[in-house]
């Protein structure tokens, strides 16, 4: 069985560097290369030295098309517009893609889905294996507990995160809504300010916190008169996301075209 050649776009960022280290350490994986935006400080540097694991003999470049040509699968933790472009590149080169980017709008989401008709794309707002199991638990609990239990989702991330609620919080909300057999958009309550009146029965509420270097914390509360059930996940390092992304990359390489998520990776469907 041949090793999976994995490339990383945005390899100069915190997550990108961590991904390079995880790929190099993972059994059955080879670092195929890395790309960064033109003009960034990482261009021209050895990708291994950039990641702090020693020289790999691969230079960071800006030619993303060349990276897709060299890899079996590319991992993308960048920004929405770039992820759409990378999905198009994956489709044109016949390569698999793993996307961890959140905050895509409706049109951008459709563009990714269009590319997934031609190549396999694994897209998840959170690559943690434990969070994937958490979403399953949330759906099951929401299905079993009745409407007397109010659902609230609290999330906290580092000060630099730009989208809110987090993609993971929204995924947990969708899981809760699926458990209750409703559409999340019809019951989501994302903002409370001023005199809001009593809580509307059946709503799924979101609260967002930002500060420090928090990698990611999520709690789903099921609150009823006299008791409250809380399901929580706390990531103390982004390494769990990098490790999950590499697991996903190994899994998706060679799959049939389609849009997959971490439940597919873990065999939960």
C-alpha cells in the first residue's frame, strides 16, 4: 500500500505548521508540499524548518496548482474565499480535499458542493474526533428529551476568530435541531439584547465568547425545571484538530466524488 501524499495550503500559519508536523509523524503519510499567499514571509523557506521539525527538502511556494498536482489530497484551513478557490483547483486536478474552514456563505457553500460532484471533499467545522461523537450525543439527547428542555449552546474561542457563532456551535445546533425534527434556521436565537421578553419555547439559543488563546470550548445545555444536562468539549490545543484532519486526509484519498464529513470518517453513518 502506497503512502498518502498530503499537501497543505496556508502552511505558514499556526494550524498549517502544526499540520505539517502531524503529516510528517503519521504512519503512511508523506508531506507533498505546502503553499502560501504570494509575498508572505514563509515563501522560499524549507517547509520542515518552518514547522519546527527539521529540513524536509521542500520549499514553500505560492503556486497552489503545482501543490495540487503533487499531492493525493490537500488540507485547507484558510478563509472562505480561498477555500472556494481550492475546491475548484481540487476538481480541475482530480485531487481530494479536506476543508476545515468555517464561515462560508450560501454561495460559497454551493461552490464547494459543486466541486464535490467531481472529487471527494471532506468538509467539517471541527476535525476533533471527540467533537464528532459529541454531535451524535447531542442529536440523540435532543431526540429523547421533550420540549420542556430548553437547548442553549455556549462557545468560546481565541480573540482572533472572526466568525460567530463558531462552525462547531452551528453544527451542534443542527444536530440538536435534527434530533427534534426541525430546521435550525427556524428556531435559532443568535442574539439577545435589551428587553427580549420570555424565551420562546422550542428555540435553540447561541452565546458567543471571545478572548485569550482559547482553542475551542463548547457546551450544549438541556435545561428544564429542576434539572440541567450539559454536554461539553474543551480543546486545550489545536493539535487535536490537526490530528483529526490528517486522519480525514488518509481516509478521503481515493474515495468516490462526494461531500463527506467526520461522521463518514468515523463510520457513524
